[in-house]
C-alpha cells in the first residue's frame, strides 16, 4: 500500500489540510498508540470506545475517515456502520482490527466499510491506507483481499449466523481465534491489552460453551469454520 497523500484540498490558494480522522477502539492504550503513529500526518479529531460514543463523536466532528474496530461494546463495528448509513453516509470507514476472520471482513464490507486492515499494519502503511480510503479507494491487507474476492465471486460461503459462534461474546471470539492460532496466554494478553488471568477465564468459558475439552479441539473447531 503506497503513494496516497493524507491531505484534503484547502481553500483556494491555501495549503492542503490534513485529513480528519476519528479513532474507534475499546482499548484506550491502543488508541494512544495509533494516535502517536499517525498524528504527524493526519488530524485526529476524536476518539471513542463504544458504539454510542462513536456515533456521537462522528456526527459532531464529521471526519474524512473513521478507523473502526470490529468488536466494540454496544453492538460492534457493524452497529456503528448501520447507524452511520443514515446519520453520516458521507463518512468513509476503514476497519482496523485484530481479527482477520472471513466473517468479520465480509460483514463490515457488506455494511459499508471501504476497507479492512489488521493491527499488524505499520504506522506508515496505515497513514497510506487512510489517504487511499479518503480518496475513494478500497484498501485491504493482502490476505483479507482474497476473502472479499472469494465471497463476492461466490466461492466462499460466509455464514451470517453460526449458532455455535453466536454463543460466544465478542471478546471470547477474539481470544478463541488467537488461542486457536497457537498464541500463549501471555501473548494473547499483550495483543488484547488484558491480563493473562482474564485470558484464562475467557478460554475456560469458550471451551465450556462450545463443549470442547482442549486447545487442540478448539483449533480444529476454528479451522473447520475458517476462523483462523
């Protein structure tokens, strides 16, 4: 992802203005990190950690681009996109999430997001992605672009409602995917900004709800559903 200038034209004869961005993520520490990475290139005009606050901040600040996490208290990124479709349809959203599961990617794109990148993206790449989305392009991390192409070509069936998956909370889904990929509890804790003890609690809950007995079974379960 290269080449976009994260600015918007200013008044005639004046310098271009930095793009105005709102950060939406339920982890304050992550928002702080993103702000520090992009603040010299774009104008961060607001932040939010849940759906209601996000909709309010976006309506008030009218940013060029919203960096939107998929999993949020109050209904997730899908709910934010649903509300924005009527309250601020001109605002462009770029999903920025730890999840790279097919159903998350396809879900937010169908709901109106202009792209989807994972939190492994570098600061430079993120600034470039913001500029491209503001310019009207669609932006995806390479692996995720394949999901989108397959889904819209009819080669990948993405279940909108999975009765097993629906038993899990949004946080349990995040933990489940990372554990299924082989992350240790401490690594999951660092990735999600929670404690190892909280990770352990979530894993126990996931195994109980899915009626599984081990991490090995969890990995196989997640792989069968193309969640990892």
